[in-house]
């Protein structure tokens, strides 16, 4: 006796986005923005009040404000019922602050290398989401994510201009941060 064949659902352009997929996007982006705020807070904790670090401290204030704006938008999505927050938020906060403070303790260029590595991953991450949301005709959300992506790109470009790639041990530091970001994204999609 043969088994009945089951049909596989194929995602097609113009198809409405699966609510669970949007929930996953919001959850992981919320966690990422939460960690980004913590990274900048950790870096500012090291540089704050040091006259020789006024330039980078000012840059960090502006970048943290952008991340805080993004975080607020994802808080709003969560409060509206689009998603639940990740259970890993306390870990994201602690890990972000430690990464920020740790790279700042290595110096300005290492702090910028951290920004460059994180924002490069996030740029690609938001790009994928924007494309998927456009195909699913979720243009308002796609527009918002595209705006956030563009602000993250501006942070990355500033970090490169400020010498991110000149940081001691840049290839290793960048690779470790990049791998950590990819791992965090994968875990937060589910938890």
C-alpha cells in the first residue's frame, strides 16, 4: 500500500508573511538592538569623563541614541503583540556591555573594530529581512527595517573612518565578534 504524498508549501513572491516569521524577526532584532545599546554603554563607561577621549565619547552617545531609537521601535512591536521578547535579554545585555567595555579597554580603534564587525553583520541581517518583507508585501515593516539598516551602515562607515581596521589584532577580533553575532542571531530566533 503506498503512502499518500504530501505537498510541500513553496514560498512565492507576494505571499503574505507568516506571522511566526515576523515574530522571529522582531524577537531577534529586539535582542540585537538591546545588545547594541549595551555595547555602546559599555564603551562609554570606559571613555566617559576622559578629556582625551571626548571625540569617541561623543560619537558613542550619538550611535547609542540611534540604537535606543531602534530598541524603542521593537519594544513597541512587542507591546503590540507582534512578538514576545527573547528569554535571553539579560544575557544580551550583559554580553553586550562586556563586549563594549572589553573592546574599549583595548583602545579606541578596538572599540571601532567592534562597531564595524557588529554593524557589518547587522547590515546583512537587515538586508535579508527587508528583501523577505518586500516579497511578503509587508512594506511598512520593510521600510522601517531599511531605515534602521541605513543607520547601522552609517555607524559602520564611521568606525572604518576612525581606524577600525587598524586595531591591534583586527582580523581575529573582527572574526570573533562576527561569529558571536551570527550565533546570537541564530539562538534568539528561537528562544
